C-alpha cells in the first residue's frame, strides 16, 4: 500500500471540480508527513537508546539485542515509505526472552505504534475509496440532473409554444403568428387587453420559444408591490443601507439573460417609472445604496388592462416610458369577440381538470354549450376555466347539462331567451293578433299542470329514497345539483 504515491497522484490530478476531495488529499498528505516525522524521532530515539545502553554497560551488546535494534531501525526506514511488512518479524523477536527489559518494552511499544499506524493508513485507504465512489455517484447524478433539466426546458417550450395556444379567431391567429415571428428577437413588447385574456401566456410563449428560453422568466405584479419597496424589489439593495439589511439582488438583476414580465405596469408608481426607463435605455442598474453600475441583459415584456395612451394624456403614466415599451404591441381580444374559440377552450379545460381530479372524461350538452356561447364572459378565459373546473368538480354524471351551470350563466341565458321571445312577439304582433284569445285561454292550465306534475314526480322520488337527494337525483336521471335547483324553483315559492 503506497499511499504517498497515490496522494501525490491525487494532488497533481485534481482540477478544481472536486475541491472537497482535493482538500482531503491535502489533509492525508499532511498527516503522512507528521507520521514520518514521528518515525524519524523514534528511529533517532532507538539509535540513542542503543548508544546509551552501550555506554552504560561495559559489556558489548549481545547479538540478539543488536539484531533487534537493527530490525527496529529497518522498520523505521520502511515506515518512512509506508511499508509495514516488517511488523510480524518484530513481534516474533520480542517474544524471545533474551533482551533486557528496557529494550523489550521499547520494541513492544514500537510494535503497537506500528499496528495503530497501519490501521490508520488502512482507514485512509478506505476513505479514499469511498471518496472516489462518492465522486463517481455525484458525477452520475450531475449528468442525470442535466438530462432532466434539458427535458423540463423542452417541456416548457412545448407547453408554452404559440402553436399550442388555442385560437381560431382571425385576430387571435394574427397575434400568434407575430409571436412566433418575433420570439427570437430581444425587442420590448407591450401586451394589452382585458383581465383574463391570457396576457401572461403570450409573455411566456415569447420567452420559452426564444434564445432566452434557458434563462429565467421573472414576473412581477406592479400593483401588488408597495411604492416604498418598489425600488429595492426591482433594483436590489446593498448591505448596510439600514440596520439588519443584507445584500439582495433585484428582479432586474435576477432576470439576467432572460425575460422580465411587468404585469399591470399601468399601476407602477410615477417615482419608479423614470428609474426603470433609465434602466431600459442604459441597460444597467444601480442597487439602492450602491455606487457601482451593474450591466443587465434582459428582455422586457409589459402587460396592462388599461389604455396607456389615455393614462399618459392625463399624466398618470410617462409618455417616454410608453414609447420605450411600445416597440411591438399586442391587443388581445376579449372572449365575447371570439365565440368560435369557446368550444375548443371548454374541451381543453374539461380534459385537463378531469385528469387532475381523476374523473372520467366528460362531455357537455348542446343546451349547456349554447348557454356558454351566449354568456358575455366579463372575466374572459380565466372565468371560463373556473366555470369548467367547478362543473367537473360538482357534476355527478359524465354529461354537463344546462341546469349544472352557474346561476349567473344559466340566469343570463334564460333572460336572453326571454328577451328574444319578447322581441319576437313585438315583431310579429300583428300576425298574432287574431289568435290572442286562443293563446290566453290555453297556456295557463297547461303550465300549471306541468308544474304540478313535476312537483309530484320529485316528491315521489324523494319519498321512495327516504329523502336522500343523491339517490333521488340518480332515480330521476339528473345531477344532484340539478335536483337541488328544481327543489328550490318548485318548493321555495
């Protein structure tokens, strides 16, 4: 076991990738140097004791003692080169009772020290083997993490690809084509549109499908950060600016090599607009309390649901910042202006939430779909997704019916139908004038009889199921939510 040579090889082959292993090599090397110094001291002490023994005794050393001392001197020489093969011979010699007591004790102590040193050297060998094995495992884990990271980045690119964004509307298709065309550039982009139209989704499509895709995507909601903290959050702060404050990088610095998404930029305080304008123009920032300028390489994508031109005209938004951000602008249409996308969005959201909730795939009836198409959707795509998620969570069957929809959607559909009916009656009033008496004579008893029949059927179903609404709904072939609405409509009067 020539540990010294291995340590020298480890020292010369270390390249900085395994600094902890190199430090261990140095520790072992220093330990070996200290052991060699101990060996040299023992060797000189043995030689000194032999001389003392010769000087203190008139007789010349016996051949046996001389042999033992030479053997100890040879062991010292071998120990200096990390060789322990002479230990057994030393113990064999000390078993013989032909040496003076002081020489025997010295030889036995030396032998015990030799055993401990050999055990320590063996442990160091094992530690080096474990270190090498750990180094190999770390290298394997590093390569695996790199593969997983590359797979995750590819998944993000595929997930936020402009081609995967649902939009059959002509205006939406035009926007998605422009997103693909400018993705690889670094121009600033301003996205406007009502809340819930998918502005952040467009921003992520711009980032993950560009050359900056491997870099960070940092998003900040400008309306959620207090004005007093906005500058430190955006530009960072130096250590010691205030008591207990440590150095912290700002979001602009964290987005280095990537994209900074400024959501609701219309709510950014005026005091910060000038500072971020300078950062966009100079491409460098200065932390709060700092003096050194830090260059930044970022792409800025801003979004707002306000009319920034009108805001700049009233003085609540800087006109020069608007010109800096508005290199390329996208105005996303609201969902009510793209009804052809609603069935596709419903199908996508329904399949996604069924999978996440471990439900069977569901479908929607034509009446329910017509109600969704006629709704105004003030919350746009976000409101539609929330409605579909609620339907998947509460539905007892695999088919979404009209009565399963929310009250506001179902009610608006009923009111729209009622309005259409009134408009139709007004339009054809002259044509229906001759049949007015007949229509006044018959509808009342028919409607009354249908309501009574429906009440009787619901009562019989509840009585047969002993008041269990879930079983009664299954018996009637409707959902529990639909039965609840029927009970409220029929019996709460």
